[in-house]
C-alpha cells in the first residue's frame, strides 16, 4: 500500500502543478510530498448524537457535525456527503475530506463558528475525521488519519453565507495535511 501511495503522489506532483483557486493543501504520505490545488469544494452539516451510560442511566447530547470536501476536479455536491464521497474515476483526481464536530447542544441548523478545532478535544470542537483520496493506476486509494493518534488543529478563520475559510495542520505518524482552504457552503435544496 505504501509503495502504491508513493507512486500516486509522484504522479500527483505533476498533476497539481497548475491551476487552483488560491487555496492549497500540502500533503505528505510516507516520504512523498505534494500540493493539492483546490478547484472545487462542498460542505454538509448534520447532527451527531453522543450517548453516555453512567450508573445504569443513559443520556445523550448532540452537536453539529460539519463535513468539507475539497478536490482538484469538479466535485458533485448534489446529494451532500454521498455525492461528494463518490469514488474517484480518473488519474490525478484527489480529494481531502475533513469533518469537524461543533459545540455541545448544537444541530444541523447551526452555522460553523470561527475558532480552533483540535485532535485532542474529547467530543466537541474537535476534528472528527480526515481522509485523503487519490486515483491512480486504475483505482482509488484512500488514506485515513487516526484522529486519536494525530496531533494538530483546524482553525476556521471566516464563515460567510457562501464559504468557510481556514487553515489545517494535522499530522499522524508519517502523514500530514497542512495549508489554507476555502470550502463552498453547499445550499440545501
């Protein structure tokens, strides 16, 4: 798997050398580095439920969960996470997906707030998910970060009706994603 990812990132270095909307993410997998120039993005907000059992009593709480996908191809945002997570189909395509959990007591109607979301937070204001997908040599390869073992943060620096901007700096073992991004807020239909 590592050998395949090294080949993929060598190919991606050629693919990502041109174009982009000003946002870019520096990606490191094993000893290969590349830059993802973001040309398309989308988002989805849902509600995540947490259940706790203590002394035989089960209680639950909720928090908004904000998912962002950023890619170097025309990302399909028509069906939220399902379409944004569609398998990649062409050499050189790549996608980075991030999921952030907001404050306790929030839901899918809440706008993401500016601030810092870390890998070390227990449940709220936390990075919940980070995944890099790359298509090369006839197939899609995914690298998921183990957030429990990762270090870093996502800083959301601005939120508007149209987009969310921020910076990511997350490392786990020999993998890292760093840089600035702007993700388009996908409008619900």
